[in-house]
C-alpha cells in the first residue's frame, strides 16, 4: 500500500467511479506489520501481537506474520483467515484519509493501482461513489465516516505511543521487519513495552494514566507481548525463528 500511487477522489474527475466490495485481501499478502488505532486495540490484542515502530513517528503496530516472510492470515483464495479480526487499515483499503494542515477537514484518497476501484461505469450501480448529480453516495459517505474514525484512532495511538517513549517505557526487541508500509522501506527494529520500567512508574503517573484510559491499553499490549514472546521462545527451541537481528 504505497501512498505514492494514491490520488485525491474528486467528483469532477471520478464521477463514474465504482468500488468493488469483495473479500479478496490478496493485496495484503506481503504486509507483515500494520499500524493500528486505539479503537480496535482490544480486538487486535486478543489475536495479534502488538509492538511499536519508531520511524520518525512512534506508533503501535500489529504483527501479521509468523514467519517474517508473508502475511500468515491470507488464504490462497485471498480471503482473510476465518475467525480472525481484519485490522482497520486493511479493511479501509483502497482508500486513505489525508487531513489538511491546521484544518478539521480531510481529503479522501484512493489507490489508483487497486483493482477494487473502477473509474468506468461498467461496475454495478451498488458500488457507485457518486450519484448522477456528482454528489457522494451513501456508500461513499460511509467510507468517509469510517476513515475519519480510523484517523482519529490512529492519532490517539500515536499520542499513546509517544507518551510511552517519553517515559522511557519502550525497549528495542530482537525482531526486525521490512515495514511494507511504503516502497523501499528498510527493515525496522521493533519495540515492546518495558514491563519492569512500567511497574516502577510513580503512583501519580499511574493515577493520571488510569483516568486517561492508558492503563487498560498497556495491560492489553503486555498480554499480547507475553503470548508472542512465549511463541517465539518455542520457535527458537526448534530452530525455526522469525527474521531477527539483535539490537
């Protein structure tokens, strides 16, 4: 999902555009990690390990690979594995929301390379993004609302991760992944919450974070990390570890 290929969706230029709503997630087969929002944190933590990536902006991410080579939740048919929550960043593709500087408004982008978008009228009418008056359809309004909520949740996630970093609670792990968030991204060292440092926080900080809801988030992430680290230990014991280097 390289943002270089994204363009602004415009009624004037794309009034015939249609969205193919299917269950084919083949586009995500090489996505190993994905940014997450605070809104979906409980669902993510129950099924995926959560780590942190720090590439200019620190943010929580879900790990989608158990072998460090490909997305482990995409079936050969392109369907997402049954019983697993599909991260919002995957669900909302091929669209993306770009906020305008110092404004509440945003611009909805779409991936011009995605086969989920047809710019011609041949697609069925149920997937149309604009009506005959070049106004957003109910479908497009729902897409925009979903992206607005996801953007808000991602912003909160970055705020949360930045807070942890400022308190020296993020510790580099042995794991590294090519991010697959953008073309040419290098392998990235991941971070986890330093539980020992977290337990040593002053009572006043704990109280303040509890009121803000951060303590619940930390507990969920620590649980997901402990399960993941146990899994990695099992892999190392059988010499089938996941791509890593020592930081």
